[in-house]
C-alpha cells in the first residue's frame, strides 16, 4: 500500500505542489492582503480547481495507458496477419445451445441443406414462436433437384447418394409442413425450396437492433460438419453493419426466388 502511495506522490508531485500553494495563497488572501484580497482569493481558488483537475486526470492516466497499449497490440497483430481464424470463426461444437437461443426469439429465418435434425429437435420451439405471434421462414434445398442433392451428399453425408440426402429433406418437410400457416395471434411459419445453397443461415430477430445472423460456410471433403467455419454478425451499429445488411438482403433475394413446396 505504501509503495502505491509513494508512487502516486512521486508521479503527482508537481500537481500536489500546485494544490498546496493554491490553498495557502487562498487562505492568506481571505485573511487580508490589502484591497486585493478577494481578487487574490478568487485567483488562488481557480488555481486550486485546476490543480484538483490535474490530480483527477492523473488518477486515470495509468488505466488509459494500459487500455491504449492493449488496443495498439491488437491492431498491430491484425495488421501483421497475426490474428488467428479463431478471432473470427467458430465451429458447431462451440456454439451456444440452439434451443436456449430460440426461447426468446420472435423472428426466425433459416437456410439449411436438409434441416432434418433441426426439424426434429426444434419443432416444438418453432411452433411456439409461431403460436406466440412470431414469424418463422425456412429455406431448404429442393429435394427434386438431383444435381444439387448430389452436391449436398458430397458435403454433408458420408458415402450417401443424392437420393439418400433428398430423403432426409422429405422427412423434414413431413414434420414442418403441417405447421405451415398463420396462428391466432398473427404468427406464421413458411417453408420454401431453393435450388442453390450459397451458405447456411440462422437469423434471430434480424429486423431489430439486437438482431444476430449466424453464417456457415460449406467446405467439401472435410468429413465432418463441425469443420465448417461459422461466424456471427450483429446489428448493433458496429463494424458488422455492412456485412450484416449484405447477408440479410441475400436471404431476402433467395426467399423471393424460392419455390413453395407441395403438400402431399
């Protein structure tokens, strides 16, 4: 403790001297140094205030220096390509539990290859969002597009055919399509088919200021979906804003050109 006190006194010595001198001068001026005593008191009081301000600023200087150093170190790391991919990307296994994230959502947009697992594990939450007045839009690859399903099979399944991957989509559609429509509270669930899959997409309340968009890039031949890089964008007026708008608009373009599946 005494070491910190001594360090402060040493760093603030000039400020402390100014403060002491101003106090002494102020007292002497009030006691009486001729007709100029009040002017002298006012001047010395001003000096005291300035000295106090310098002392206060010095208290925060060390914290500011540390923060500036951290920012400088991070910027230098990025500029010299020392920032690792982990700074931007994550993996499926590192993501927060999806069920937990969907519990407070009122708007949900999704793009996926088959969404088979999604349709099984999140079906009740999807229904809850719709019934509470929320909006859910789901884009899924067209199971009748054989070349596309062949590509999906290469990326997402091990040694399975296009027909096998298409079957996963049919199973997901059989679960979701009965819920398509509008709820009594004005909520809705819509499902459409797309003939291309540029990226995976999960948007939570994307039209609000706290919206989030999770984007997954699909890589071929990795043997596991957990190796696909995933990044999250935030609609909070940060540096994410430009890319957030880009991916948000891309979803809208895909949605407008998507096909409504036939209910069997």
